[in-house]
C-alpha cells in the first residue's frame, strides 16, 4: 500500500515569511498527526485530527501555526510568520486507531530552514 | 503519561546482539510499551509493542519483566543497517493520552 506522502521535502525561507506543508495520509486512516522534530530531539506532537475534527492541538503555537483537514483526508500545516526557531523537520503521520497507540505510519517529513 | 528513561547512545559490533533498556517506573495498568525506529532523514517506524512478558517479531524482541517498570528491546544480530535512533514510548488508548517521544537512543556501529 502507498505510504504517507508529504511535500515539499525541503523548504528554505526567510524569517517572517509564510510557508505551508501538505500531507496525504494512508487511505482509510481516519487519524492524522503533525509533529515537529528539532535536530537531535524526538518528534513533538503539534496537532491531531480525527477525520476533519481536531482532537488535540495543545502544543500548537496558535499565534503563528495553523492546520486544517477540510475533507477528512489530506491536510495542510501553515506557519505565518516563521521564526528562526521553527527550523525543524515537520512530520506527518496517520493511523487506523483514534489514539495512535497501536501503530502510526510516518511520512518522510519536510525539512524547513528559516534564515 | 508515564515518563521513560533510556540511554542517549549505544554502540555495538556488527553481528552481536544489542539490548536497549528503557525505564518506566510510573507505568499505568492500561499502558502498553511501544518502540519506534528512526533512520536519518526518515520518519519513525513502528518496530514492536507489548504489554507483558515477551513479544517477538521479524525485526526484534521485546522483554518486559513482571513489574513492567522497565523493558528491553533486543536486536538479535546488529548490522550497519540497524544504525538508527530507537524510541521507547509508554501509554494507552485512554482519551487524552497522546503519543510522546523522548530523546531516544542513538545506536551506532562500534569502530
């Protein structure tokens, strides 16, 4: 089966610019996650969707980050405006079970560099 | 959510069995223990999950003692292709119990 798709793979922007990332989960997976992974650290959950509803966004910096999953399938994550500390890999994952405790499938990630 | 403690890094010779131990003293009754593997420039990949005793699949074995306060991931024959970061996670499907990654263990080939 096809895996989780993400684009772009790499993005370089200047601080205060905007950027958007796209994710297409595995077909049939109702739950979608966005993670931020700073170099040398483990992934940090930013937001979790169940179909097109938000389950948890407690760690999403809502003053600059937004995410949507309008049709319950693919999703976009946006940063506006970007800061230097946003440089990281942004990972998208999907799972069959609502809490993701049995298995999450991760995409390759988008590496963002903010200069 | 139970906190986990695992070594920051380990190294091993190729061909040897590698064991990575994770401590989770505050594990709850409903919590499962899950391990993920992450290669450079890739997203994490689910390896194995267990609740108690021993679980084995084609990739690894997971040993969980009776008190469940720790667990050990075992890779039977370490090879260069196993070089990755390994994450131990503890939790359950209870509402609000989100998957939380720690810093992981960086496993490398011993020179």
